[in-house]
C-alpha cells in the first residue's frame, strides 16, 4: 500500500484530495493508499447528507471566519483544525470489504487494535464507527464507495481546542445511543500521544511503506474549482 503524508494549503483542497485519490484508484492508477493530513486552520466539515443550518452554528462560524464545507462521505459534522489528525484509506473492494457493514467492522477493528497497542489501554468501538476511551469519543469515521474502491477516512483528536466544538457545532441531529444526550464537552476526549506516533501505528497496521510519488493535483484542483469551493455544494441543504 502506498503512503501519502500531505496537507494541502486550503480546507477545500484537503477535502478534494480524498475524493480525487478515490477516483484515481478507481481509474486504475493505484491499488490502495493511506494518507495523513492536519489542517493549520479551523473549518467545519459537514457529512454528505447533512443540513448545514441543523449541524453548524452558521452565525458563529461567520463571526469567527470559520468556513463551512461538505465532504463526499456520510456521517456527522466535525470541526477540523490544529491538533486534529486525519487519515484516509483507499481500499479495493474485496474480501472483508464487500458491504458497508463489513467494511466498518474490518477497518474499525484494525484501527482499534493499532491504537490500543500504542496507548497500552483498552480502546473500544462504539456506535457505528467511533473509537472511544471508555464512553468518551476521540475518533470518528465515515466511508464513500465506488464500484471497485472505497474511501474510509476519519480523524483523531490529539491536541485540539475542544471548547471550540461546542461553540461552532450544534448538538447533532443524530447521535449514537452511547452518547446519551451528552453535550460535546462531556462526550469527547483527546489522546496524549503525538501525531507522529499515531501515524506510525496506522502505517504499520496497514503496511503502508511505499511513498506515493505524486498526488493527482489536476484532479484535486478541478474538484476544488467545481465543487468544494462552491456554496452550491457546501451549503446545498
């Protein structure tokens, strides 16, 4: 599996990169990869089907100059920024990855095992695709599928300003049972390990050792221009 540690200059480009990498693999250019990135600026990311006004405090985002964007995968809204490490897996649909449910189980179990070894404490899979310490969430994940390849991506809270989440995101319209109506401040936690250590653990788990020579920049720029920088996409609902 190829490895790409690449943070692009803008929030839109970082989201577009994941979709472009999925399309790139679907087009036969790569057999699978693992990407890492971490945004130096804050921005809200909506899940594909989220209604912006229901999930984000749009007025607070405007006042703080925090952009609101939409990703190509499902799941709920999240706040990105410094201290939030993102990973993206592009995997061939075969074996244990034939369905959404099978993929969730397979990828989450491997990620859980990698983090548990690193942290030397019990890590649990809660909800559908959350990783927790006890009942406190530190990682959320989502997927997008094409015919032959899928994108499975998520984030890890490491040294993040957690109080900003409650200031910029509303209480989610959908919640896993284990959340039990807890506000963001009582539902989330962060890890006390470095981004380098998390990357290394996931790289080993997924056997991603060969650097990707170059990202599909033309495709990324095209997606930024036609989709990820437009209100028609980001605020479509």
